[in-house]
C-alpha cells in the first residue's frame, strides 16, 4: 500500500495581506526566500502587483511582478503557480520575457498547474463593460484584467483550463461555447463589441506551445519538494478585506485571499501550512471603490493622509491609480487575525509615519448607536461605521532603513507595541524601507 504521509522536515509560511492589499507582501516574500526553496501563488491573477527592490545605489533593481511568484528574483528558488490562480497566458509570457531580459532564469524554475482557469479576452471585455455600465457610486473599481468573469466561469464549470490548451480540437469546441455565451452578454446586455473567436483561438494555440514545458502537477511537485525537505512560502495576493467571502462584499476581488485558500489553491494539505504571517502596513490603504472607515484626506498639503500618499508613494502598480489612505484600523485587523489564524504580524512602511505629530489608531466603531470592536461583515454595515480613535504621540526622528528594534525612536516602539496589543497578534518583523535589508527581525518565522 502506498504511504502517502509526508514527514515535513521544513516549516512552510503563508504570507497574507491583512488589509485591502498592497501591504508589502512582495518585499517580505523576497526577504524570506533567503531561507526557503520554493514560492507558491495560490489565488488571484495579474490583478496583483508586487514590487521588489533589490540592491542599493547604481546596482539597485526594481521588479514589478503580477503573476510570477516573488521567489523568482533569487537564484535557485523554485516558483509554482497553483490551480487557484486565474491565468492570462499572454500576460504571463510577457512577464516572463521581461524578467528574462533582466537576466533572470525563469522558464526552468517556474511550474504552472494544468488546472488554472484561463483568462480570455472576452473576460476582460466583460469586466470593462460591466464597470462602464455601473454608476459611479456602484463601481467596484476593478483592475480591468478579467479576474471576476474568469472566476465566474470556473464556478459555472465552463472555464477553459490550462490543460485544455493541449487538445486543440476540444479547446476550439469549448472556446466556441464560452465565447458565444460572453459575446451574447456583451452585445445584448452590456452594449459592448463582441470579441473575435478566430483571433482568440489562434492566440491561445500560440500560448499553448510556449506554456507547455512549464506545466506540471503542482500538488505532486509540492509533495516532492516537501519530501526532500524544502521550505515553502505561500504568497498571498490581494488582502483579507478583499476576500470574496470575508471582505467588504461586493467591493472585493473574486477569490478567497485568506490563509486557508493556500491549501485549496495549491493543492496541498492544510497540515502543510505551519505559520501564517500577516503583512500589515503601519497605516491603511485601499485602491478602488468600497467603504473605508479610517480614510483620510490625501489632497491637503501637510495633512497626515497626504503624507501617507506622497511619502508612501501610494500609487497602484497595476492600474497606476492613487491609493486611498487612512489610519491603522485595529478593528479590521482583529477580523483578519481571526479569519487567517495569524501566527505573527509584519508591520511594513513604518518609515512613512515619520514626522506625523499625533497618530490615530482606529480601535472600534460606532454602528447604529452601538460600539463594536470588530469590522462587520459586508460593505453595507462597514459603510455605516464611524471610527473610534485612540491617539498616540508620533516621532520626529527618521526610521527609514533602521535595522534593529533598539534603533527605533521610543515613540515608534510604543506605537508598534500598542498595535500589537490592540490586534492581539505578536509583531515579529518590522519593515522600514522597500529594500531587503531595511528590515527589523524580532522573531524570525523560520526560527
Ligand atoms: P504588495 O502588493 O503587498 O506586494 O505591495 P506593493 O508592492 O503593491 O506595495 C508596497 C510598496 O511599498 C512597494 O512599492 C514596496 O517597494 C514598498 N515598500 C515595502 N515595504 C516598505 C517599507 O517598509 N517602507 C517603504 N517606504 N516602502 C516599502
Ligand atoms: P496586491 O496583490 C490592491 C482591488 C481592485 C478592486 C477590487 C476588485 O498587489 O495586493 P479585481 O480586478 O480583482 O476584480 O478588482 O480589488 N484589487 C487590489 N487592490 N492590491 C491588489 O493586489 C489588488 N487586486 C485587486 O482595486 O478594488
Ligand atoms: Mg500590490
């Protein structure tokens, strides 16, 4: 009888955004790859934008990744795209070409699940046409990459998946059915142009050839990697408050972004997820529509929100939109901690708060005359929340690039300690700049 139990000699870490995305997951995944052998994406698609800054001065390289796991910039790390990811093959191939032009070896280290649903041009067309039809206050503010419609097809059991690409006749037939459906919706309901079937088929067949050498059974690969003692990082995209079930629905993305999804979206047992590291900005940002209780003005010169926007360079990587900014929201973090089972917190972008005289922490809300200390479920109730703030003193010294806890100003230490108390999760890492080394380790997740 086959023995299918694997002794896990490594310690795998799930890296999760605990807010509305862009918490700095990419930087931390890259930093942790020093001690890991593989990085796995398990949900989302090229709506993700993970920026990695490697090196200093003239030798500095900035990588912007959408689909390729952040392990790719470090030599020898294996990268895996699990079945939970929706795959725009054309975008992936372009991203690989850009990285290879930058001198990175990608194709031999990247493995893609045959089970990934494909994002097709009709998904992008539907995504854009729907957003165009929505009134301003109802716009989700999607990235326009076809993510929602592609996940809808998956759940409706009509998606074309990566393995379909290798059976041209079957692919052509399934594609016809799917495109007839979407073209009907585009032309009869969304007042938009149809998408050309022949062009999509030709393009997909080209992608098939280029993708084929990278397609592999990801469950089996990860099982094998674990058996040889590799440590794996599961790289979350988006953030907990954008989760399709637990986020501020309907102002969310279309996948589960929480730690448990690492199991379903990579095809591994939940017992392979040993440590959940929640990535959290020292403040809060959100890009796109939807409620944001601790939101600040980001236009007035000298205002704290404007400082977060400008110093934090809060522009979306994917859509270049200005990110909305606000105070740290502990009531939202408590929900995140609960849903993800956070083992530890990593606070990023502490340096962006340097010089803010008084810092507010949202510790709860007033909702319908009651006081609550946990973010409600769904956008309607969150919309009605009025933040309750606790004020702590800021600091005037710079924290940019500080590498030790003792090197932080006392008030920055107090701020972090207070965040830890109000969230109920230990802070194990603090990030003080975009570069790898600009990091304070309090307790290493691999220790
Ligand atoms: P992700 O989507 O969670 O990977 O985050 P993004 O990459 O979209 O956004 C985070 C941005 O902040 C990137 O441009 C990072 O280079 C940058 N960043 C990450 N950590 C820090 C930090 O501690 N301080 C500063 N100033 N920038 C940081
Ligand atoms: P990373 O991985 C921030 C947001 C969009 C929009 C909503 C739905 O870089 O943290 P979608 O295109 O997914 O249907 O859009 O989700 N969104 C993100 N916001 N960071 C992201 O990824 C995001 N991916 C999607 O702005 O509000
Ligand atoms: Mg991002």
